[in-house]
């Protein structure tokens, strides 16, 4: 890597669409869905702090900044250098991405100083800010494109407001969640394109999705992605991603049929053909 460039893990106001994004407007984004080991806390002043270690996953973004940008960010974060009186310390940390581990700099806070602060929702600042909104855009790329189970669970009235086909650039569809009968859908940040259905939903729909996606059992996590729809880009659209990803697991035929059924008439013909050509576990095997 160019010595003038530095990997930087950002988890608060320097993330995309956040108020200090301008400080890194020329930065190259390496990952939008990555994590480090640590915990995020809400300072109550409009930004979070990261306490490293502890075994939990703190989510953020991995970017590459210039030496000049890093110096400006040091000033923003109140970091004057090692051994000096700092608001934050800057340290090297391991960042986990869908393409492997990366070393990066990040700004950390002393655990003692974080005492009394509220934990950040799902250890993701965007979740902390957005999930309480009365109305959300939701991107479904798996079985939630199909209304059959919505009808069975008597919640189909929560999912009537369909905006149309959405596309998540930079991601690939994968089956990384192991269920007793095979794999379940996920999006991994490996450079492809995932198509799906965009809904406008209420908090009632969100409660159902939490249960269906196993959010409280740490199966899927809520996350925010940028989606292209009808030629325009929607920023920070809710979706759900597998937390503990495994190597690709072939899905059962019945589950893949749900995805194809929901995708038909919504996604592009090319993408639908790709779905129909995916391998699956034959029924009853």
C-alpha cells in the first residue's frame, strides 16, 4: 500500500451519510459492512465512542485516507499524538471484512471514561440512529420477497407498500447461514450485485422481521445499505445480514423456490435466471 495512504476504521460521524463525512470525502471505501472487536457507547453528544476488546462486534466502515486527511481527522478527534493528552487514542486494530482481515487505525476511548454511557443499539451507530424511525425502507433479497409466509402469519398488510426492484451494488448473494435443512440467504460484500424487493415499512413490520430473522438470537443483524431503485439511489436502506457466516451451504429446494417466487416479476430477467440456476438440496433429501 502507498505509504501516504492509511486504512482507517470509522464507526460514528465519519461513516457514509454522517455529519462529518466531508472529512473523508476523497477516501476510498474498502468495506461498508465490517467490524472490530469492541463495544460502542453513546456519549449523548451526537457521537459514539469505541472501547476495544471484550469479544463483541462493533460495526463500521473501512476506508483508506491520505496522510493529510488523517491529520485533519486527528484534530477532529482531539488526538495530538502518543504520550500526549488526548480525547481519544489512535491505535492499530484488526478489521474483519467479507474479504478477510485488514489492519487499520481507529480512535478508541478509555473504558473507565465510558462508564454510565448507554450501549449503542446492536453495536452499530446507524442502527442506533435509524431503527426508531416510524417509517423505514426495507430491502428484501431472500424469502421475504415472497408474500406467502406474510399471509400465513397474518402480517401481509404490513408489506403492501412495495416500491419496486432494488439493487445492492458491491454485494453477492450467498447462503452462509446453516439451518437443519440447508443454507439460508445472506449478502456478502464481495463486489457483485444483489437484486431484491424494496418495501416501505412501519415499526409493526419491523417487529415481525426481528422475530423472523432471529435478531434477538443473534442470527441476522439489522444493517443499512445503499440501494439503486428506479434509476435513483436510496441511502441507508434497512436489510438483514447473517452475523456468523459459514462457507457456502446449499439451500433446500423449498426455500430457494420461495426466493424465486418472490423475485418473479420484480427482479431483472438476468438475475432471475441466475436464481433459477442456483444449486439446491432436492426435496426430502
